[in-house]
C-alpha cells in the first residue's frame, strides 16, 4: 500500500440555503438547509482525505466542534497504522473514556466519527488509485473483517459468519460488475415529492422524471390525512400503477397512528412505508409491520448504530434496511450492517436524501451487490437531484440508474470555491 502521514485536519461548517425552495422538506423537517460538517485530512503527500457528515442547518457547529476534537486521533499518524487495524482505530474514536459519555456511539459524536472515518477511507482509496467500491471489493475477506467492530453484534454476526458471506460472494463478482457497468444500479427519486411542494409542482416533476426514465418514486407524507392521500393519487395519476411508489413519514407518528395512517394509504399500493415512527422504537416498528402487512416497512437513516440495526432485524421489525453513509461510524460500521442484513435476508436500500449522500452511498450499494448480497432484487438507491454541481466527481445517473463511478476516492471532494462561498456564517452566500 502507498503510505503517507496525516499532518493536519481542517473542518468547515458548510451550509446550503435549500429551505428557500422547500427542497428536502418533510413533515418533521419543514425548512431544512442542506448542510455538512466537512473535514479535510492534510498529508505529506499529494493527496488529501475528504469526508463529511450530513446535517440540516442549525447545530452543524456542534458536529464541527466534535470533529475538530476527534481530529487529534489522526494528526501525526501514518495512514498504514490506521488501515492495518481499522477496527482498533474506529474503537479509539468511540471509546475515549471521557468523551464517550456524550454518546456512546450515537448523536453528534457519532456523526463526527462517521465524517472522520469516511475521510480516512477517501484518502486510502485515492492513494490506492481506486474508487472506494473497488478498494473494498478487491480486498480479501480477512482484510474486510479486520475493519469491523463485532462488539455488541457477535451474538447475531460472528467473524466466521462474515467471512463465510464474503468468501461465497467472491464467486461471480466479475460478472456482477460487468452487469453494473452495462446497466447501472437501480435508483429511485425523491425529488418529485418533497413535503413543501405544491400539487402542480408534484405533477410537473413526475412528468419530467418519467421522461428521464425513472420507474421508482417517493412521496413525503405525514401531513393532514386527506392531503397525503390526495397528493399520493396525483403521483399515481402521473406514474401509473406499474411503476413503484414509496411513502415516507419521517418519524411523524406514534405507533397506533402510524398503523392507521399507513393502512389508510394502502389504496395507493405503496412499495414501502418509510420511517413511520420514532427510529429508536424497535418494538413499535415490529408491531407496525405486523399490522400493516403486506405494506413493507423501511427504516435506517436515523438508526444510530449497528446495535439498533441488529435489534430491528432480530425483532422482525423491518423489510428494508436503509443504511446511511454517515449517520453511523462511516464505512466500517456500514460493513457490519450490510453483512447482518445479508444474514437476515433483508435488502439494503441506502438513504441518500442530503448533500453528498448520493456521492457516498453509490459506493456502498455497489459493494453490497459485488461482495455481500450478490442481489439486485428489491434493491434501489435513493437519489435527489440537488447540489451535485459542487463536487469534483459528482454522481452520474441515467435512465433512473446510478452509473459506476471510476475516479479514485469516495466521490465526496467538494470544490474549494464552494467551501469558501457556502461556509457558515462568513461565506459569500451567507454574508448576503
């Protein structure tokens, strides 16, 4: 492996005023400004590692402070001392004997941990001259397993389990990659159905998305019941009944209301109901799933760590596992979650509704297909069309499918001009 020393870390409070046009709005987050705590790992080489954790505006400064604190764990270290025992490095970030009290493995601290770990993986992939998905897919199973923290999950996923899954998927990997390079990875669009959009705008966006080749659409719900149903029928009128429609309540309801409201939307034939209740309510999700069947239950974008994913799977509480690239502790913890999902036979459909998340999760989804699940059935990656112009290597989508990224790294590097202009509060955009 090529090596370098991490000489410093820079952190930026990066915010985009998306609330001006209701982009990203849902029943709970009605005025989001897509934002990120963004970090840059400086090195003694020609390469930098870039990472971010997604936020919605106010409070980003808390993630920035946490990220600056965690930076002390990488400054002055050779990259190889991290990657040779990645699980130990991850544990060093989550097990600080005093800082851990503010977590553990959840909240602002875990978000910052995700940004830092992802930045290390970005640097690692750049030094190896590979896109992240390929770096992971080329690794031997033993090397991948050495990056995973099995503590708290080894009662359902042992090292042997993980090795067996990864070894089995080595067979046919080249054929699966050729399939992706030819066809792309299936995706769905959320950009047609934000909560704050008018009926006319939803109708127009559905028409445009259909013309672009989309076949899977998501609508934000959780407002007045009659309004949700009316908006859902508008989408159905435009996309028809052969295309897929998903609905997303963004944690708006308690358990009993989630059951009644989900069943009331059954006439729309939703492919899944997403985040029907509080993301921490494992048993609540299990009850909802039982009582709204055959509508599938999807959740995960606010699931705080691998332990909660484990319990959702153990309890039979979800049909769709929605990993997030930086809600948990970056690539390492997502490896564990994808492997658990494979063992339980639950499809992984990554969340990507935020700045940089599409760029991130395409790599995880591709790796899942190549090396973990080996399946595309019932699997789609979320896509939103906003803010990709700020990235050096933006995600590419054609006919409703993600194209396989080829540039080295984790696709998350943002143009320096954007970092200057959208830095909060002093950047040119915010100074206005």
